[in-house]
């Protein structure tokens, strides 16, 4: 339902502000990982903010040219669809079919905007999901890196709670290598330390 700003000229600005009010709901979508300090669960807005800063700070670890502005747009909007579709756990079986509800959500939420901005945001969202462009591959690095760091710092909280093995983490996160081989090398070393420290449900070789 549109926000009531008391102005009725149905302007482009009003539609943009209605969109901003709608996407504010990402602040209420809780993720499965806790903050770095383990004090509480992270929400989608915090996740998007953190990984956007990661992309700026760690841009030097891209081994190809990237348009960092587009990377930031991807990271800031990629989870907006979870307002309708909810947060689907990376390791859940439902992850395989989540794109159906997420597509509907993208069309509804971005559809609040005029055609030019609607089409731009839906296009960028699709580009991120497809992970074919340099920008999408680099953006995906940070979407996966942050929860890995959170779990490492929280002694495997989410991994233990959901019985997630080392092999599962490797399999679901190896796409990091497509966006930054150097960061993937760091992640592999980090995960081996996590195994040694018992951060997974069972010790693994």
C-alpha cells in the first residue's frame, strides 16, 4: 500500500519514495548468521551494507576489470526480493526452487517504479543472479564471503546448528574462485583452520 505523504499529483518522485518505504522492510528480514560479534542475528539490510563496503575495500582482489558502481547496485538490491520471498538458507533444499518466488517478488517490488528504473533494477538483479558478467562474479564473492567470516568468528554457529559439513561449505562457496582466486585461496585456508578448531558438526580431515 503506498505511503500517505498527503500529496496527490501521482508524481514520479512519489512512486520513488513509495518504493523506498517498501524496501525499508529488508531491515526486518533476519538471516541465518549472527553478526561478527555474535550478539544477534543479522538482517538483510545490514548484510547488504557490509558486503557493499567489502567490495569497495577489496576491489584490488578482482583479477579483471569491474564497474564498481554496478557491483554496488547489485549488492544493495540483491536481497530486496526477500521482502516477499523470505530468506532461503543457502544449504536448504528449498534453495533450488527459490528463484520462482524471487522472480515474482522482483517484478512486484521493482514494478513500483516507472518503466526506466523498473527495467534497470530488474536487469541488474537478473545479471547478479546469472553470475556471468565480471561485475556479477565479483559481487557474488562478498555475498558468500561475509557469512563465512561470521561463522568462523562465531565458532561455526550456523554450521553446527544446521549440521553443515565442511564439504557442503566448500561446494556451495567455490563460486568465490570465479570472482577472486586470491580471496578463494584465503577462504580455503580459513576453512581448514575451522576444521582443526572443531567449528563443524564433526571433525573432518
